[in-house]
């Protein structure tokens, strides 16, 4: 009786572990890919850095060329990040090409 309940508990424990493992290896990557969490998080982090940089630059009493160059680099990086974000959609497979067969 006790051995049966222990065996049953081990089986349910292993089944639970297998279900959790399947969730982590199958479901989470699909959710992250479909909702594009990583690119969105990177864009949010860039927006925060851009905002802080602009506030810092506008608070300077007399900005010099080096400081203006730094702001220019941050703004240019934003253009690159936005381009990567827009073009980072899901991978789409092209349909297979038909081979042209020449008759004659």
C-alpha cells in the first residue's frame, strides 16, 4: 500500500517535471518570439537612454563639440536601433521555386 502510493507520487512528480520542462522549452520561446519582447525591451531601454541624454545636454550651460558629438552618436544609434527593430520581424520562408522544364 505504501509502496504503491510512493510509486504513484514519483510518477506524478516526474510528470509534473516533464510538463514544466516542456513549458520552458516549447511555450516560452514561442511567446517571446511572437510578442517580440526582446526587441521591444531594447527599444524601451534606448528611449530611456535618449531621454536622459537629452536632459543632460539641455542642462549644460555651454556645451562643447565633444558633448554635441556624444549626443549625435546617441541619436544615430537610435536610428540604427529603430531600423533593426522594424526589420526584425518573424522569419518567413519563401515557397519552393518550380523548376522550369524545357520541352523539345
